[in-house]
C-alpha cells in the first residue's frame, strides 16, 4: 500500500495528516489530541477539520514529547514510517529538547533495579517484618 501524495495547491484535514505522518496510531486519537489542545498551527489552537498546507508550522504534543515541525508534503493515506518522515521536517531545537528529556528520564530510571526473581520464604518474612515496624 503506497502513499498517495496530494498536490501542493490542495489541503488535507489536520487529523488525517497527523495520522498519515504517524504522530498518532489512529485518526480518532489524532482528532482527540487536536480537540484537547495538544496540536497548534502557527501558535494557534486548531480544529480537527482545519486544512493543513505545505509550509505550515505545527507544534504537536504526544505524551511527554513535544514536536515542532514544518509541513513539507501532504498525504491523506497512512504509509510506511519512511514515507511518513518525508511529510515533515522537525526543528533542531525540538529534536535536541526531546533527546535531553529522554536522557533525563533514563537517568531517573537508573536508580531502580527490579528483583531478578520472586522472594523466597525467608525474604517474604523479612518483608512482612518490615511492614510490621511501620504499624508500631
């Protein structure tokens, strides 16, 4: 299934473009994100039916990540990830901020180490004894 490019003079709905560019897994998730204010076009809040044109600047928030992208091409069909990446250009500042946030989250996780196996009978009793200390 190949992506059908849309002529530059045409426009595509914002929720369809976000879905085709693989920012969201489903069109309904893209629509919900636009309705809840997680997507801005040119610094303004948009509706899901807003027309996206080549050259538009978008700010997309997905979870903890924030993307600042410029629309390079339009597509109304979802294609492969490599095709989707050609639809937009992410700014260097946005990419650097996302990498920094990812490194910060990884550093916060480094202190925690999950146990390698379930606790045995002796370890369970010690855990229960520790719980009894808090009750005193």
